[in-house]
């Protein structure tokens, strides 16, 4: 196991810390532990069959070589990189940018961008990384604002859709294409399915550079594929270290079905036990602004993977320490005891920032000077965790030694492994998302897409107050 690995502390989730009604006992963990080998074996079989290919993304050397080669050929040619994608095509990239770039990456002067996490292959040792914009919405004012900011000829657009039919992404693609008088092949990269879907033939016909979303990798599990790696490489993130962290997590941290040897499984087991005790809400609360978008990425991962069958599905919630101590913790500590909390902590921030001394005669301020903001952040996290535990609110902490590509790779893989085994525990397919399709189909009907007239008729009847068949029945008819 790597010496600089993540640390998990589950103390405040145990029955001895928060009481038997809200904590996990050794006997309860033993019951879950007895079920894990079967679930673990099922995932291994799915992995062998290529159906959960996210596990193997750290080892796809040829795919990574192509990403780095393309990124290297594009380096220095663009002022801005715009990702056109939504959901799993966007949230992972946002999380990587927030975690591993300067917190004000886009606002920095060009020469200072990309220095911290410079990748040798991209010649960024002197800075010069482009700004990165991830357009994960279709708000017309937001899109118009982006067009006010960028110069299209100096912008690289990465359009990401495995199917090529994602209406939000492809509408953005049509907008971008219209900005140029001719096909902007030098300004667009497509990331899509290797063989299927409509974006692949469009890319081939228009000679667009293209990378593949690997088979067996769903969008929310795709951050360590070209979906997340290409934008990351373009802004100077060390993708080799990112993948090395994920690989080490896979080989050393998540290889065993035994709880005492697999922290990702332990976290899943604890949350499963607590879910069955009424803790139906799962709060991830990073004590680092750099990790706030990791919580956002995780929220989709958890919600789409486990929100199934109308009977199960822990609801994920994101919060931010210390900000949400002043907006949410009142509810968390004294409101309904229906939550479990996962804190993300950082041992060593990139900067050590002292708090200056001042006003020695003012008792409320005199004690602050001489400490650092780093200490204050950690003390506030610890105080919040203890205060919640004292009130019977179970919580656990994942600590990163530092925020680096390696540690983020570890964290991403372990959260994905936690989600995968949770699907086995809850008895749901963690790798599909049938509930997402309903809204898509109805939108197709409203937009007049060929073959979706039934959806348009269903909406008209529903709005007119008429009796309509269940939506699931409509979906089944359209999918025949």
C-alpha cells in the first residue's frame, strides 16, 4: 500500500461513539462483511466481461498515449478550451480543475496558468495553459456570455457525448459550428463512442480529431477516461500521476472483499447499515474549497447509481466546510437524525497562511493571532465532527495527505469502488440510469424529434387533465 495514501477514520460512525440507535456495532458490520465476498465476486465477473470498465481505466496505456499526443499537438494554439458536455461529461472535469489547478486559474494572466501542475509533454513549464470553461448547461444567457468572452478562432471546443444524441450537448455543438464560415475542424475535438451513435460519423465526415469513450464506461464513471483526461492534460494536470493514484487504489486499497483491508467497502458497509437505521441522507462535506466540486461529482455518481427501484437510494447532499457551518450545521446537529456525514480533510495545503496578531486587549481576537488559517480549518472540521457525534449524528473522515493528482486519483477510484459495491448491497444495478430517460424522451417529444410523437401526445393529454397511461408504459412502447 502506498505510504502517502488516503486515511479513513470511522470512529464517529460507531455505536460506541454515537449510540446504538445511530451508530454501527461490530455485530452489524460482521453481518454486512459476510455478504461482501459474493458482491465482490460479482463485480469481478462484470469486470472480466468488460461491463464495468471504469476499473481498468488506469491501465489503458494506448488510450492515455493518444490523449497526451493530442494534447501535446494542441498545446499553445488556443487561449480557451470549452468543454461541451453535461452530467458525467462535465462534472469530473470540473472537479479535476477545481482540485488541481490554481483556485483562480481562469482569472490568472496567461503566463501564470498551469505552473503548479505542469505536464512536461505539454511544454507548460513556463505557464501558458489555456482557460477552461465547462458548459454543462444550456442557459441562453450563460452561453451568450461565454461567446462575449472568447474568440472562437482561438478556442478549442471539446464536444463530449457517447451517443451523439444528448440534446443539450448537441445543441451547443450546432451553435459552435455556426460560429465559423467553414467546418471548424481545427477547433473541435469529439469524444464519443468508438463505433456507435451519430457523433462518430459526423466527426469522420468533417475530419474532426476524435477520442473514444471506452465500452462499458458510463458517463458518471468516465472522469479517468479521455472524457476527463484530455481537458485535464490541456490545462497542465499530470494525468500520469492521476492514473497512478487510481491504479494504486485499485491494486492495494480496493482489491480485497475483507472490510478490514478495504476502506472503500468499509465506508459502503457503514452507510448501508445506517441507511437501514433511517439515515437516508448522505452528506459529503469537504473542508477544502479545492474539493468542493469533488462532492458535486460524487453527488451524481451516488444518485444515478443507487437511486433505483423507488425503494432504495440514499440521497446525496453536498456541503462545504467551513462555509456551511454557518448555513447547515444547525439543521445537521439539531434537526432530524436522518443523515450520515463524510468529511474530506487535507493534512497539508499548498500554502501555509499565518493569521496576523492584532488587538491584544480584545479578548475575542487576542487568541487568534499566532495560529494559521490551516490550523483554523482543521480545528473547525474536528470541532464539527465531534459536535455532530455528541448529538448522535454519525460521521467519518477521509483525509488526503495533500491535494495532488495522485491523491485525487486515489479518491476518485475509491469513491467509485464504494459506489459499485453499494449497488451489490442494496440489490440494484449501479451502472444504468433508467430514470434519466423519462425526461429525455418527453423533451424529444416537445422538440418534435421524429419517432417521439407519442411523447408529445402524452404531454398534451396530461396538461389537458386527461387520463394518460403511466409514463413507464409510454417509455416501454417507445423503446420497442
